[in-house]
């Protein structure tokens, strides 16, 4: 039976494949914002924001990873089947708190913003 859906992808930072990535979440795309007008409401175009995040599984060996050095980096998300999304000018926005449940691996969510996004 042929696989119909993408079930995983790989994250590459500046040419190096990142290990310990549990999941990738592309950010919501906003093209316009709603504005209030005297005659009702309307919308206004906004500059595109390219956000994404991923859940990082914390390794047992050398668990301290400094994400604050992610500045003007390039991230490539490569899906099964060859589809690629390239984010350029990437900066780290935030690193969430780690979650520990005693069952699965401990993860933290890391959020990013990029200057440009190219799909191909």
C-alpha cells in the first residue's frame, strides 16, 4: 500500500541536520488585519510574518542547548517526498519551559521568526 500522507520531516539548520526534533509546526500566516472604521469594519494589508516552531526532545547527554545564538540563520524543513520549505534570516524568539511526564521524552517548544520563506 502506498503512503498517501506526509508523516515526518527533517529540520536542517545552516546545513546541519538537527537531531532530537520531535515535531515541527509552521506558523499561522497573516495577510491582513481587521480595522474598525466609522462605517463598520475593513481590513488592511500587513507585512508578512514567517513564524514556525518545533518541539525539541531534551537529550540525556549534554542536555544544555543554547538557542539564543540563532540569529540570521537558515532553516530547511524537508518533508518526505522531497518537498522543502526554506526559512532565511531566522532568529529565535523564545524557548518554552520543558515538560516532564515520566512516560515519554521531555520536550521544550522553541519558536522562531524568519525574514523570508521559500517553498519548493
